[in-house]
């Protein structure tokens, strides 16, 4: 049996390329099957959280005529941060990573984005921001994750045209899109599920930045919970990596997004243009209202909304999305 090499979408600016992935130990178990239902889906999901990683595996990145060697961390994760000495093509580009197992080369191809010149960047949470997950009810969240396959999971109404309009905002060409990042407390175990869900619903192609991988059944029952500092650090990293962009942050009030985004606005006082927070319960939360009011006092446009159509109207009102873009995506 061969080790399993998984690549994730990477990203680049004028000076650096970042790509990442995992190496997993050989297994006879099949990958998550998006078509399975009920108990068979549950078994497949649990299997994703019992994967065994391979530490210290030698891997090679091939890019721009160079072959660069590194090794995986203790959890099987690897990340290449490569300084660039020449310009990369704009848009989505391909990269290749390989490893050797018993003198046989295992190769995988991934993609990375170098955003076209522009003014806007978008960072969105996933659970209960565009994917209906019931994060406020831990038992319901786990039940849906286990017994609803990717085809049966629900997306909030009107979120797709809103995100598509944001992706094209300020762009004259359909081939050029704004940079999109999905930053979540979900673990890398769910990467394929999330990317498949986004593709099914025609959400913007995005770089995903997720939480450290889980490798046990105990971890599965805590999925998406615990410390959210990693989200803060990843968002901070994106804003530092592309400092010339004005950002729109999108999240919900089920956990800590309003307060994470408030802190980001304090640290980057000229960088965040707008913050969108979805209301997940029957009533708005006073703490979220207070956090958004504080952001408004720092010159950030905010929208605390229940329906995505209200968020779209707000984007039009403050000039992020034009009426023409709304018609093109509608």
C-alpha cells in the first residue's frame, strides 16, 4: 500500500508562494464518498477523523523549474513558503508535489492563486455563515454532519448570488475574480467536503485555511469547537500577506466571529472595509450588536443580517457591489 498525498489550494503574492498539504499513512479504507447516505455516510465521515498521518515524510515541490525538498511535521502536515525571484502568472495556477515510497514516485497536483491586481479581498467563515450547520446546537450539528451527505446539506438562501457578486466586484472581465478565503474552525479532515459543497453551489473558488487535523474518534465529537485563536491568526496573516487590499469579513453570531473581527479592525484600522454577521438565532445578540457598533465607530461599514438579500442590499448601498454585477450573477 502507498502513502496518501493530499494537497490544498495555495496562494502567492509578488514575493512569496505558499502551498500546503498532508501525508497520510497507507490504508485500505476508501476516501469519503459524497454519495453515501444515512449510516453509510456516518461511517464515511467518522473514517475521515480516524485517518493516520505520516510524520517526517520527505516531499518535493516542483515549481518554476526548481525541485524543493522538505519534510512533514509530526501531524503529517507540510507547508512550503518559497521566496519568488520572478513574477508568477495571475489567477489560478498549478503546482506539483511528490514523494517517494519504495522507489516509486507518488505525485499530486494542486492549485494556487495569485490575485489579479485589484482593490478587494474577501474572508468568510463557513459553518452557519454560508453552510447551514446549527453550530449553536452541538448534538444537531453532529447529527447533520453524520447523516446528511454533501448533496443533502443546505446553504442559506441568496448567499450564492451575494458571494458571486462580491467575487466579481470592481472587475470588468469575467475571467478576473477577487481573492476569496474561507477561514474556519473546521478541521482539515473536512477539506474535500467543503470544497465539494462550494463547487456544487457555485460559490467562489477560494483558498481554505482550516484547523489542525484530527485523528481520533474523541476528536470527532469536538469538531469545530474549542479555541478559535487560529482563526484570528490566519485572518491576520492574510491581511499581512496582501496589505494593499481592502477586506470584507463575513461570519455569524453563533460563536466568536463578531469579536474576532472587532480585534482585526483594531489592529488593521485602514484595511477592513466592511463586516457582515449573520444572525443565527431568533434574536440578535447584544454583545454582537455592541461589537459591530464599535467597528462602525472606527469607520468600518457593518451589517447584522438574518437574510442574505439584506446583506446584498447593504453591499450595493455602500458601493461594493454595483447593480450591473447583481444582474450578471442573478
